[in-house]
């Protein structure tokens, strides 16, 4: 009996030792689900501008070939008057102060503006041909240039304070202001053109990252014997 008990105890001890040595199974956690990268949105034109705009060419110095580059003093004066006229008519029209300042600057500097206009006409006349049409077209382009809708807010932010400033310049003192003044009024447009060029670069890069989509014209597919082998008939619908 004693021998039997010893054998049972030994068997039980062996069983316990075997259980102690057994490594429990550990369930592996499933890998996290792959997260698709968020699609990059297509770039949009700056300042609410339309797509496919034609803008002036960039020049080697990083500027743009705007109508306000390389102007004579008389041309700068007349372009300045044109820009401030657009500002008086289109910037904050609910406030009559802009028109009042513009009328004051015409009163103070009217004679000099008239002389500048005549001198500018003479510049075109020396070019020969139908100078009057060329002159009229150029002046229309200048007005339209300053009235570009995408740039209006930034242009007006510069032009409205300048209306007051020019109106306070004494008669005979506006020539020295014309060059720097027209450059300041041109800067918002240069900034817009630079932003538009960046948009076009970003758009080209975005388009290059898109997966090509194969499109087949059914009319070409069904008419080509190179595709059908000439022996395949397609049931008419």
C-alpha cells in the first residue's frame, strides 16, 4: 500500500512539473488597419481668381512686364492719376471721402496732369502710324489693369491712403512723387502675379501625382478590326 502511494505521489509530482514547464499560448494582437493617406486637394487660384488667366511675363529681375514699368515722368503721372481715379470710383464707394480727395487732387494738380497727358500723347505721336488708336488702347488697358477684381482689396488698401496723401502735396511737387507712387500702386498686382505663378506650379505638380485614368472611346473600339480581330460581332443594343 505504501509503495502504491509513493508511486501515485511521484506521478502527481511529475504531472505538476510538466504543467509548470508548459508555456501558455499568447494570442497575438492583430495589426492595426492601414490608414489611407488623405488625398491632397487640388490647388486653387489665389484671391478667388479664375483659372487659366493670362498674366504678364516674369522678367529676369523677378518683376513682371506690367504697364507701369519703365515710364517717363509724364507717363508715371498720368498712370498715377488713372490709378487714383479707379480707387475713387471702386474702393469703399459708400464713403464719399475718396471721391472728395480725388476731386481735391485734380484741383491742386490739374494743370500738371493736363500737361502730362499732352506730353504722353506726343510720345505716342512720335511712334508714327495710327498713334491715336494705340494711345487710346493703351490708356484703356491701364484703367482695366487697376480694376482687376482679384487684386481690388489689396490695391484699395494702398490707393485710398494715397488719395489723401497726393491731395495734400503742394502744387508743383507731385513730379517727385509720381515714380515711387506708381510703383507702390503696382506692387499689389506684382504680388498677385507671383502668387498666380506659384499656383500654376503647384497645380502642375499636383496633376503629376494623380493616377492616370484609361478611357476608351467605344466608337473607336468597336470600329477597329485591330481590336476585334475582324471576327467578333457585337450585338446591337
